[in-house]
């Protein structure tokens, strides 16, 4: 299987300088591309001089993660795409275990264990050891529940079917990516991989986490986790995911409960003296209502009525029952 590692870049020369050498060194099985999202720094000239073996795709505008990858991947012919954040350090032999799992024709996407670059014996927030959602669509991972990050003790070393793979490091089959329609560009960034993987689920395709492969993710390379813009995107896009993919019979009840819980999250931010994040939630809901009809039209007839969630409420388990790790949910 011909493989492309595609790194999306936007004004990230420093990250490329720090992390791209590991990708070049440890990815002999793949052709490496950097898709530049109309950077205004000297990223492209730096790449041309320092990494002539890396192929450059130049997008005309910064359309965020979703549009950037859609445009970059549209012109590639490899069978397998690896979408890799620019702030990820890969390790020797990281690709073969992922490619071995993709030999299973039922698998659309896989991810490695994603560990914390700053604290390498712990999982990282964005994907950890594979993602799930609860009945209300809240995402969480093996190794990461909300802000609690587990130490990697080998507890998730086995290959395991999951609901979603992290966009920080996702290997996806080209034919499945294209058949599903790629990323939804209205998301701009954040949770578009959950939306894509839910579409894979509704297409009867599988997503796996591969414990024999590991990478280290810095996180917050383009948008810090405490930035209100990130809060806005996460809350709005989470509602988009439900509206597009949830079973029809449960859809509006799910959204009603999410509105209540998002309101409680806004109150929590006020008590934490983070009013800008409360404002971001209000803005997220306003934008969701404005785009409600548009996103509703994106539903198709593939929504499965079968159980899509791992637990009924991760919010209840985490905040009220005190279960802080995946195995205790």
C-alpha cells in the first residue's frame, strides 16, 4: 500500500524545524508532504532549503484543519493517508504496526498511542489511546477523561476497536475518506475527526487504536487549550456532530440535554473566573442556531439506530461518581 504522511502547516516554521526531522528519519515507508495553509512566515522557503526531500502542497487560503486537509488530499494518489500534526514527534517503527492493521479491509482508520511530549510516560489530551463518545456525544479517550491524563503503564497496548481516531495522528484509507466526503469544512477545526469517524461507523466501517505504535504530541501548537476560540469551536462543533450523525429518534432529545449541560458548563466557567469562555459557549450556541438548517440538510439515510456510545454519561461518571480513568467508567 502506497502511503503518504501529510502534515498541515500554518505559520509553523519553528514546529517544523523541531519535529519534522523525526518524521523524515522514521518514515521510510511513506512519501512525506507538508500542506501549507497560506502561511505568512517563511515556512515554505525553510522547507525548500532544509528538507528538499519533503514535497510541498501550497493551499491558497487558510481554511483551517478541515478545508486544508481536504484540498491537500484531493490531489494525492496514495492508498493510505497519515494525517499528522506539525507538533508530533514520531518514533522508530511507528508506521508498520498501523499499516498492518490497515490490511484488514473492514478498517477505515487507525491511530497510534498518543503520548505527552512534555511528560512522555503519560497520555496526551488529543486522542490518547483511542476515542469514544457517550450517549450525549461527549468525547473521551482511553487514557484521557476530560482533563485527567493517565500514566502509560501498558494498559492500552493491545489493538482495540474505538469510535474515533485523533486528527493529531490518524491513518485513513483513501477510498473511505473520499467516499465519506472528507472533513466537513464548516467545522473549520476541532472535532471534525469525530464527525468523520461517526460517518465511518454509519457506513459499517471500523476504527482501531494500535498499541504497538506510539508518537509524542506537544499539543496547542496552533491554538492553546485555554483560548476562548478553542472553547467556541469545541462546543459548537460538538453540536454539529450530533445534528449530523445521531439516530433520528434520539436526535432532538440529545440536543435538548446538551443545551442544558452546556449551560451548566458556562456557569462553571463563571465560578472559575473565566467569563470569556462562558461568552464563547453562548457564541457557539448562537452560531449553531444560525447554521442549524444547513447542518440538518447534511444528514443522510445512513444513520444507524444501533448503539453508538460506550457509556451513557461520562459527565455523570466523572463529576458526580468520581471515576477519573477509562477502566473505572
